């Protein structure tokens, strides 16, 4: 093993003998013995720092895996601590696990230690025991010295030998190295691409623990998948599958490794597997399929990539410009395919100016509209979720109000619109919107709150009266949820009615009971939601009317039309793109 081979001559000699004369199992035994560990099934030092019990000591008498507890992973970024909420981050950054638990004797939480010791600088070269002892004694909280020091080494990307010298010192002092210390050392190894060290830590962990926390598995897979030992990452992935559903990070690291080595069949098998387990892929891994398949032949591969495009369609995902360029280049690289891609803007009529193809209509059929209206009424309007923020009496009063005034042309989320410009009074923002939308004698319904009727700095009584002369208003209770009201009024007004809101309405889509209805809801929303944003100058608000054509990936076989956005958006947006990639095949 390489873990302590460069820091202590005694350990170096011992571990060299292990490699020369004994199999790996014997090396592990000697590793345990060298730190005075009684036996591996009773590693008290490790279990004391593993409060979540996710990493479990190996018990030779009990080989079945135990259920995994909830994993804890930390986003390690420059200047940030180890206790922050897990986030999915781009490929070039790492997600690292926190310490699995905290020893009971610690008196300080990781949050406090992060703020107090975030500027600790690690040494530039390995230290001897007496030097580490001196640093520890001078440290303000010696009980967390090693934890803080390793975090600093990761932040500063310290040389591996420096971290080794600290772990060797820790092992000599305590007779053991805690699980969280091994994970932090593993983090540094992965960060620097130290494959041999990653493998050694993995061997040690396998010898000591029946199973690891998901964060450690993610680190191992990430580190191995980016090396010439990438197939080992697949082996680790199989181990993870036995005890838990692998994380998106695990799957995607293996997919990218397989793709880089042109094993696209394997990559798509893993992709299909993660979808089957409801693990949602990120745009970078979807883009990688097109990048690594460029110029490759095969009808099956082409079918798989068309499937990725249909996945974008079904989930209303808009690729960013870089992803779009990858799709374009892949099509144009197909041997004998004669595909050509051009960037364009679709005409208001829905016709593509490049290939003259007419895009799909955004309107639902009468049957689809009737089905959607019925399901919205049952699952959203009258569903149990609605009455958490409104009362049955208020909903009934609203329905009576709407039925007596139907139909409307535009339904406006008044509170939503009123916040469009923070430097203006809220009533002025709403007034500007009403004046703009009422120009063509459209019948407007504004959903407001009762506090708007109180004369205040944001809601002037005279402006409210003038607005009420140009639109119908319904004022709900201040704590009420107005989205169900917006959906009800818009759907009851008929297929022509549009609505104005910056909400994506994801919660209400989730309330719908089946995938077909959710698909119809998204299509209806794309064709009926009016987007708006503050103008740079002149008019206070810009409105983008709902489109007559459907803004999703679509194909006729010899054409593909792909809407895209200029920049990557991590979260879904209610705003649909106006830029398109037209790909057509010259026969």
C-alpha cells in the first residue's frame, strides 16, 4: 500500500514487505496490526466517529449488507466549509462527503469551526511528529485540529505527502485513523488524480467496513472513472447497487468514462438504468453522448441518440447553446447522412424559414382540453392541497364570481406582476401591466389580495380605483394560494384565454395523477402563459405573447427542430426560448 509509504521508514519497510511476500488480504491484516487494532469486527475508534452508521465495520460472521441510511454529501468549494447542503455541480468541480459523524467529545460544531478556522494554512512540506504535536498544542481547539487541517489541505490542494505525514502522525498517536479522516484524504487524492492512492484507500476501507456512505462511493467512482482504471469504477458501482440506488454523480461518472472510451453501448445501458430508477440526468451527461458519438456509425447508436432528443421533448428541457452546437455537429458528422443544421427564429405563424416546415400547434384538441380541465378541477382545484391555503367558502365564492363574468381573455396574477420593478410602487407596476394588456379591449381578470385595498405606500387607493375601472378584480385572503384560482378562471374561460404569471406551476403539475395529463398540462401552459420582464427603458414592462406553435423538440423524420437558450439554466423557467436549431436532411 502507498498510503504511508513516504512518511515513515518503519511503515515503509513493513508495507514493502507486505507487497513483496504476502497477498493483499495479509497486507490489510498487517495494516490493522501496525496501528494496534484488536480485530476488525471491533473497531471502536472508527465506529465512534460514525454516528450515522452508514459506514459499518466488517464482521466476518455477518456478510449481508445492511440498509443504508440517508447519505450526506458536501459541496467543497474554495472558501466554503463542509457542512453545506448537497448540490449537483458541474463536472469540473467535486462533491465531497462530510465527516460521517462527530466524536462526542467535540465541543464545537463544524459550522463554528468553518467560520473560525477557514483561513488555516497547511504546511508546505511533510512534518515530523514533534512538529505536528507543536502545531496541535498551539491550535485554539486541538480536539478538531486534524479535521480542520485536512479541510485546509483540500482547499489549498496541498501535496499528498503533507497529508500522509499528518495521517501517519495521527495513526501513531491514536493507534487508528478515523473513517472521516480517510474520506478526507481520499478527497484530496481524487482532487489530484492520484489513482494509486485512491485504490489503496479503497482497499483499506473494504477491509475495515462492510459498506461505506454514498459520498465515499461517489468519490471513489469519480476518481477511478477519470483514470485508466475506469473499469474499477463500474465494479464499485455494482457494489453500490447492492445496498442503495446509486446517485446521479455515480452513474454519470461511469457513463462519461464509457463514452470517452467509445463504449457507447455500455454508456447507454447505464443511462437507461438510471432513468428506470428515476435518477434524473444532467445536461452535461446528455451532451456528452453527442460529443463522444461524433462520426460514429451504427443504426442502434443513432436510435439511442434520437431517444435522448425525445427525452428533451418529453421533459420540456431546453439545451443551452453549447449543448445545441454538440447536437448540430453530431448530425452533420453522420457518415452519409447529409444532415445540415442552421440557427433560426420561427415565424409567428409557426413556419420554419429554413425548411418551410410547419411546427406543431400549441393548442390542445377539444378532447384533450376537456380531459385536462376535468383533471385540473379534480386534482388541483378540489384536491386536498388547495385547502391548505384557502377555505372551501372562499373557493366557492370565487367560482361564483367567475361564472357570473365569463369569459375572460387574460387572467393576471396581480401580486406576481406587482413585484416586477422593485423601485416602483407595486400598484404602479400592476397599473402599467393592465394598461398594456387592455389596449385591444381584452377582458381582464386580476387576482389580488385583500391588503391591496388598504391605502398604503405600495397600494394607493386612487390608483386601485382606476385599475378596477379597466379590469375585474377578485381579492383573496392574504394567506390564500392564488394559483388554483388562476388555473380555474383561465380554463373556464375557454381555449382562447391566456394567463400572466412568472410562476412555473410545478407544484400543480405534480398534483396531477398521471403522466398523460401532466404532459397535456405542460403543453397547455406553453401555449397560454404570457411571459413578462422589466424593460430597460421606456415602457415599464415587456410582454412576450404566448406562441401559436409548440416550443418543444419535434421531428418529422427528415427534419428536427430544437429550441435552445443561450445560457445554461439550472432551474426550470416559465419563459420558453425564441431561438431554434433547424436540422434537415438533404435527400
